[in-house]
C-alpha cells in the first residue's frame, strides 16, 4: 500500500493537531468518555499544593469546589448569607455569637456533620498553635490577639465567646474563597492529636496531594474523584451536599468538573478557542488582548464575554523588608540590599519610577485603571486619592531626586550606586505562566533601568514562589496579587505584623525553624493598632476613619507598591447558564453549584 505525499502531510497534520489538543487540555476525550451526566471543564495554571485546607496558601484551590463554611459571601453584593449555619444570634454586648447548623447536614461519606465538627475545626485545627492555619489571623482579636472561645451547646448549636466586640467576626466565618471551611472531625481528629518525633501533629502531613482522593471527605458541592499531577483534577458531584434549589432539586446541577492544569494562560486561550474549556478568566480577569480577540469571536464561538467592572483584587510588587536571620545564623536578605529596601525613600523612588500609564496602555490595552489602595474599590472603606490618599504618579525625575537625597549616587553610566559604592541591583520574581505578570515584570525592569536600577526579572513556578515567600524567605522583590472584598479585615493576614501572609516582613511561623533578630517597624505597629481599633467598632461611619488612616500609612511607607486595578473580564460558553458575575468575588464562578450545562 502506498501513501501519497499529500496524504502523508494530511496524516502528519492530523497527528500534530491531536498531540497539541492532548497537551493543551486533554478535555475532548474526557468529554466523550463522560457516559452519563453533565460536565464542566475549567482550567488553572498550577497544580494543587495540598488537599489540607489548614495548610493551603494558594488561590485558586480545590477548596473552591469541595468545602463550605458557616456563612457565605454573596458574590454580587458582598452580603453575608447563611451556609452550613442556617442562622446566628449576637448577644447585646456583641461578645457572644451562637450559630445554629442546618438540620440533617452530612459529609460526603454519609457521616453526620454536627457541632462537634465545627468545634473541632476552630478549636483543634484553626486555633491550634502547632498548625500554621493562615485563616487563624482573621480571628485574632484586640491588641492581645486573643482567639475566640468556642463550645458546643448541642448537636446543632455552637457558641463563640469573643474577648471584645469584633465587627469582622461573621465575615471571617465565611467559606471559600478566602475564609474558614468546616473540617471532618471523624477523619482528622487522630492526626491532630498524634505527634511526630519533633512534637508536631501528624495533621501537618495529612491529606497531601498524594492522598487517595477517596480518603478526602468534604462538605461542599463536589468531591475529588481523581488527581493526575500536571494534567487535571476531576471532581464529581457530592450526593450529600445540603443545598437545594427553589423547586427542591438537589444541587449542584452539573455532575462532574474537570479542572485542567495548563502550563500558561496562552495554553488556556488555545484550549478555550478550540472548545475544550467552558470558561476562561474565572480566577483572574482575562488578559486584555484575549478580551479583544474573544469579543470578536463571541457569536461564532458560542460563548459570552462578561464585563464586571473593576476587579476586587490587588496587584503589587513588594520588597523583602525582613531583617531577621535563619536558624543557621544567615541573613534572610543580603544586608546591603536590606538597607536599600528598608529605606522608605528607596521604595517611594521605585514607585515614582514605574510607568503605570504605560503598563495600562501597552499591557492592558487601556482596559484597567491605576491602583493606589490596599482596600478594594467596591468596599465602603475605600479611600480615593481625591479624599487624601497619597499617590505616586510616574515621575522619574522625582524618583532620582529622592534617591540622591537618601545618599545614593550615580556614576558616569547613569548606574545607581549606594553610599558605599555598591551598584543597586535586585531580583524580581513572579509566577511563571501568568503572561500578564511576566509582561509587567519585563516593563518594570525597563522602567527602573531609566533611574539607574538594574532588575533581574525571574519568573518561577508558583509553588517555588510560595516556598520562597512563605518558608525560606530568600527573595528580594516579588510581583503578586491579593484577593479583595468588602471587609477590610479580610486582609489582616497580609497587613498585621503577625499574619502568616505578612510576606514583606514575615515573622516566625508555627512548625518552621526559628528566626532571630526579627524587627517590627513603628509603622507596622501602627497598622496593627488601626486594624484592632477598626475591628472593635461596629458602626461603619466610625470604622471608616481607622481604615482611611491605614490606607494612608500604607501609601506613605509603601511596604507594597500597587500597580494596576484590572477590569473583571470572563468568557463562558453559552451552554453554561446561571453565571452571576460583576467583579466583586475573586472567583468568577463563585456560585458553581447553581451552574447548568446544556449539552
């Protein structure tokens, strides 16, 4: 049998198309093999780091699909709603809160979900000093940073007693994407109580990504069915999920979710355009050039591009201000660089040296605005520049003036040197695969070169970035984002000095080697005071001045340099119905249990 050149080329082309499709998403085959039920295909650009909620520090994560909390933030208004708890009562002195769970709640293995699980989650896991649960920080109350007392009243009622009135309490009990989920006592209690040779709970190594998915017990709309590293996570419908629609039909509607792991946002785009993804931009807003392309293809591609206004998240660069030494007596940051980073004039000069209008025009195609505040624009506590928020509009001449006044100098080649003659040079990292951040990092390198600063830009894997910023702390400058929302205290973990996400000056953390010489600056202590005072006040009008001052302190001291406020953009196949999108939630498919797929 002979094959002509034309046929060979045709077969080779077909083979290449199949290989690319398999590499990009691998979803077409999965869609075909879904013998029964409906399926939603989504994507992320990094593998999960853990299946253990208390150890999670990443977004997005499997917990978006698998777990719920006592309360929930409605994604289009930001208002709190009942979730696992059907109601709550606050005492007249605002120091006691009693939650009543819904009747008949169950875990995905059929076991009853009761007040015992809630007490276990908060008292034994989240409040456990041996477990570095990031969400703990949102519930530390007052200058003494006391945690609430929690006790069971009966099988359905749980009482929290607070050291003092604490306005953000209810918001802190909301579930994903940002706050506390309820964990199964019957599956995890033994691992919390059993200690390893170093005195740490075995819980710290429980439910890693190598765990058999059948062992993971959940209370959300979906449970993990399969995980293939570097390829996909498959979720199946949780038959014991509590929620029903207005007609009494159990939720979720969609039977199965395939969460593809793509190597980049460009790969996601190719998969979406080929029909292998049902949504894009659900985790972070679409890149503007994607928006322009997809908007033209809406009708032909049978999808809708949703525009939700300004996104609630923040994007910034931060310098490593940590002056501590590790357990080996080594400085976390090169002492020469540390002196630069800890000089406020240096940070202000960098802020003036970044051409944010150019970022917006060239990278965002004009589809964004400058960002100046650590509080989301949708929040009633947001302080606008017109109301007194300091800003740093692009001004390289002012940047140079600040540097010279701070003792820096320039050589004949316009290279910036410090007072001892050391050339000013540092490394900027971000997560590889996020093309917007990679483009931003490249431009920041070019911008700062104009004021004599050499930036070595190095995109790295997301998990490596998390390890550097959260564990080893061996980094100079990082370009990252942070989720936002209505309640300012939702950012306490980043902004308060003892927060486990206080990345620009991360202190000692449970389960990590000790640090020596960790220093908390006066302005960090002032932020702590403002957050405590703001949390103590229930009247929004009286709370606002504290958060106004917090925003002013951040902009004066610039522990982070805010960059661009993205416009919320998301593309979803028309066969997916029930989407509610306006840019407020950090996850565009926040109501995933209500989505339908019409095949």
